[in-house]
């Protein structure tokens, strides 16, 4: 192998290592929030109405611990 080929190989390996490192650090955490709203209406006598509304919020936090 010539010096030029060796230099290209070393640069390729360094780029691959830096890409893997950046992906590992960039994908270290994830936050997800889901909101579910349920609404129910029941009409009664005259102008009186009843509305029942429930709201559920779920949250998930996944983070990679770097020691």
C-alpha cells in the first residue's frame, strides 16, 4: 500500500468513529408525551346539560446514563 492509500484508510476509520460517537451522544435521550381526552355529553330536562370530560396525560422519559 502506498502512503496515500494508508492516509485514505486512516481518514475513513476516523470519520466512521466520529460518526458513531456523534450518533451515540445524539440519541441518548427520548421524551414522549401522550394525551388522551374523552368527552361525554348527556342532555337532561330543560336547559340543563351534563358534560363529563376526562383527560389522561402519560409521560415517558428515557435517557441514557453516561458514567
